[in-house]
C-alpha cells in the first residue's frame, strides 16, 4: 500500500524544495507546485513541466490576475498639510448610559417631589390665612398660587434652618 502514509509535502518542480503542494498537473506526475511558486505562475495557463493547457488541479482560483501597470506621477499630487484638530469622539458605554438615565430619573423625582410638597404647603397656608368664604370664592386663584407660596415658604425655612445658599443655587 504505497499511498497509505502519504503527506502533501513533495518536491516543488520550480524551487525544488519539499513544501506543501497546492497545485498539481492533471496530465503529468512531475507538475507539482508549492504555494509560493504557485502565486508567481498563477497567470500562466500552461503546466511548467508538460506545457499542457488547463493543467491545474488544486486550490488556487482559475481567474486571471491582471497586473496594474499604471504609473503615478507624484509631482502632480498636491500635498495638504493643514491638520484639523478634532476632539476624539467618545461613545458612551452601556454603564455610562445607565448612570445618566439614573441621574435624570433621580432629578425628575426630586423636582416632582418639590412641586408636590410646595403645592401642599402653599395650599395649607392659604387655607389657614383666608376665611372660608374667601377660600371658596378664590379657589382657582389659590390653587394656582399655592406652588409659588410653598416655594417661598421652603426658601424662607431653608434660611432659618441654616442651609447654605450654594445648596439651592
């Protein structure tokens, strides 16, 4: 059984070195080509040994490679040296987005709580200071003005309790 222990390493017919063979000839036994040499003769349609057409039996594509022969005249190329300094754009990670949304949510809850507390406080103050008849006649005005009265009360209480001005600004 001569083919049981056969490896793909054989002697390349071009460079004569034992390498992995990627191309072989359909017609002759000696026409075997390694990967490095195969890239050099890929454009040649004939076997390097028997010179037969359509000889390839292997893994290199049969499409023809067309070399680029365009010469570039570097003298006509204008070099632009103006450098635009751009700040690197930093995309937010998932954790940063979650923290931002949490801060927004916390601030909205604080604002809502402040509005509710100031409205209730202003409404109770108006109820205490106005008589029952005046309170019923001007109910819409008292309801609209109670958040402002409550905010004023909270501001006055913050000064009396010793809160720093920087906490409110």
